[in-house]
């Protein structure tokens, strides 16, 4: 798996993740589980609190803290990707 290095890579790796038949059935995971699985597959996870919905990932040598409890349904690409991109862009100190 390749780690995401720029925000613009996210839509493609999301599509790849959704299409890959090697993964367990995503429908069987909770939204929390889908987020964790996606981030651990494509990002360097800095902190992952299993008792909360917070996760800290590294992207382009910056850390981003995401509250997956506020994330839309992971399977709903039209809502999920804009949410994720917005979260990352708002935290960016570019």
C-alpha cells in the first residue's frame, strides 16, 4: 500500500479502497471501523484512541486530528470525501 502524500491523492485511494476485494466486507464494520481501517491502510497513524473516535494521522509531514464521530457514513462517497477533505484543509498550515 502506498501512503497518501498529498490531499489530492485521497479521492483516488478512497476509490481504490472501496473497490479492493481483498478487504473484508466493509459493510460488516461500523463507521468507526471503516475509518480506522482506511486510515491505517493509507496513512501513518500517529495516535489511535480505541476508546474514542479521535484519530491523528500524518499527511505530508503534518499531523491532523480527526473526530470520526462527526464523519458522515464512510460508504457515502458524496458526503464522506467532502467532509474529509474539508477537515484536512481546515487544519492545514500550508
